[in-house]
C-alpha cells in the first residue's frame, strides 16, 4: 500500500509526470501483455479538491499545448436520467503523436457500476450517424469495455489489457460498492495518448470527494497515421466539463518497421467463367518485423501475377505489398492463392441440412438463417457437380409462422441467378427477449420479473439465438428486489457481478473452445432457487443444437429471501421463452 503525502505537491507532480513518461515508453515494449498494478489509495487532507483545482488551473509545462474550447459544459441530464447512448460530450479529434487530456466532474445515479463515464474512441469521422463512422472501442469507468467495427480492420479490443487499482476501502471484500460511492462528484482526468507507433494508451484517474484515487489503464492498436476521435457517453450519469487540451505524445517514437509477410483470407475458391473479379471480398493482413500486424488497405495491394479469367481451370494469384508500418515504400512481400474458373452454375441442391432446422419464434419478424453445417451442391453447365462455399451464396430469412417453412438460397452467377430452398419447422413460444436481428445492445432488452418465494424455485425454459460473436451474447439472469434494487447479475459464461456475489461460488463444465460458436439454437433451462436462508442458487442447464449438454451454476448468492425476483436480459442475441 503506497500512501502519498500532499505536503510536497510540486515534487510529486514532477515525479508523477516523469514516471508517466517512463511507463508509457515501457508499455511500448510490452504490448503483448500488461501486469496488474499494485493497489494504492490516498490519505488526503480535507481541502483536496481545492488543491486539485489549483493544480489543474496551471497550464501543462510542455511548451506545446493546444487548449480546446468545450462547447457542451454540462453533458447529460443533471438528475442522471440520461439513458445509454442518449447524451454525449463534444467530439475531440486527436492527431497522431498527440496526447489528449480531458478533465471533468463525474456524477452518477449510483445504481450500477456503469452509471458513470464511458469513453468512445472512433475513427475520426465527426458524426455518429455518418456511414463512415466506426468505433475502435468503448471503455467504461468500471474496468470494462468492448470493441467496435474497427476490429474488422485488425484493431481488436482486448479486455485483458484493462487494468485497475480500485481499493476495498471498507474492507467488506467488495470493491464495487466503494467504487460507486467514490465516483459521485469525483474529479476525473483522462489521458488518451495517440502514439505514432500505431497504439493508443489511456489512463483515467478519478479522485473522489472522500480522497480515494482510482486509476484505470488500457491500450490497444489504432491507426498510426489517421486521426482518432474521443467523446464521453452518459449512462445514468452526467458530467461537468472542465478542461481539454492537446500536448505531444509521451510515447517515444520508434523506428519504422518493414513488412515481413502477408496473409490472405476470404479469397474466392472459384469464379464462374465470365466473372473477372478474382479478389472478391478477400482481405490481406501484413505482419511487420516487430511482430505486429494490420489489415492492408486494398488500394495498397498489387498483383504481380494476374490470372487468365477467360479460360477454365485452376489459376494462381500472386499478391504483393510494399509499404512499411509508417507508410513508406520499401521491399515488397508476396503471397499467393489459387482459385478455379468454372462453368456457369445451372442448378442448386441442399445436400446436407443445416445444424438447426427447428426454430422457436415469437412475433412477426423473420428468423435469421443459421447456415452452420449446411452443404449446397451446384450443378455446372457441363453436368459436373461440386459443393459451393457458403460465402458465395445468399441465404434468405425464414418466415415467422408456425409449422413447415422454407428459406430461399440464391447463387448469383456471371450469367444467371439460381435458387433453391431449405426446409424448416417453426414453433411459436410465449414471449421473447431481444430483437430477432441481434441488434439489442446491453441492458436494453428484459423479460418480465418473476417472483421467487422463500423456499421455492422458478424455472424458465427458452431457446437462445445469437450472432455467436462473443461469450456474453447469451442469457443473463438478474436477481433483484421488487423495487429493482439488484443483488447481482450472473451470465451463462461463468461471469457475474453485484453485492450478493461476494461469498457465492460458481461451477461449470463448459468446453470454452466451443462455447461461443455453439450458443445459437441452444435450449437453455434456468432455475432460480430461493433457499429461504437469505441465499439463492442459479442453475443453467444448456443443450446445444448438436445435442451436447453443459451446465453453469452459481450457489450461495446473498439475497433477502422475503423479497426475491429474477429477470432475464441479453445482448446481441434473443431468447424465445417457451415455458
């Protein structure tokens, strides 16, 4: 435990600044991992905030500071009623090799950990509604976050890189009740260091009115050359904006790196005669001499061998890339792939049915066709046959009506469009949680509350349909009182939070290598048991579409047995409740 003495403010500020520079440089050479920080707190004098204000009033001594006018001084409704993604700060553009510093007072409803500041880092497009808008990630103040569509360009969010030093100030084994108290009225400073190394380093420091200091750190790859943008998002919170400025990056610029290899993914395995597009939706990933990698811009790719697309047979495409990590031209790296130029497709047939042929539904929205396991065989104009890759096909949605249904499968060829159908059986459920197109964000789609009497159990049976992109795109169970005060939230993937989970235990038998890809189509039976002794148990019994079974159990969650309700919530998935 390190205790800082504010009697020597000037000396500490200088030491902290140089320590931060050293830490940032050190982080550059350890991008593969991040050790946990030592926990620490501050024993501060009563006038801590006035001292912080006086320090903040001084301009940073860098010699190169650009102050930014803040147009929106109060972000969010001052009664903390602004819901998720409804109130935003100004946009702050951060050029490469610049550090953005932001200061504000955080206010929270105190209802949940995430009812505080949320930071979005995007690709620099200044309008969230613009078609070109993409997110690198969203980072929450409670050491959580998620990636955005920039992950598709090689900029992956890694939750393991988020670290925090939040202390258990009251010694009850739960840091989050202390966190929620500290964050109300806390002075927050966030530094977003956009390094020209192609990484962003974020340090968020909150000092509460109670004198407790909370530090959260995160880093991940971003564009080394294009601007990035930052803005705050409310969620049952609001912010008093104080100061914003840009200074030079604290991360030392490193030497440029040459490309050493290029990998190609998603290239077509066959192309019909008459179609000259041999690249299709392929993507190329370049690896550099320092071990880092990034998706190559398609305009920077060249082809040293272009196939003859006017004749049948197997062709070779040689791909070349010649830019360094910083964008300079140098020695090229190459790779190749093969494709077959075939005769036109004249007929389609489903020769292997998909893994899921029976769907449960509720409402009128059509069901998304899960193509896992399906095999579609093409007949070519010369009478030969072959299985078509799913990525060359278009799969229609399944009509939302009970009984036998079909979905259309389409192949668009160079000279002809060919279709076939796939049979399904649909069964109507009794209710649904989440949108049928997997568009429901976190904490927006809920079931009804189910009361669980002391000494009794409540069992809810459902089928889960998911985009299968993350473990948590699956059912979660909320335990709470009738007035919505929460005991805890427990997910299907052995993760949970809340004051009631401090002494609980969790067990499961998941095969984690198959968990995410197996969620959709699963039958999930959730049983909440009120033990009658102010504890509750939650059991997930899960049967995958392939018949494989698993369980997840939470035992001994602290509740008030005289006032226990449960409800379901899900994210980027939907639940059809059958009983």
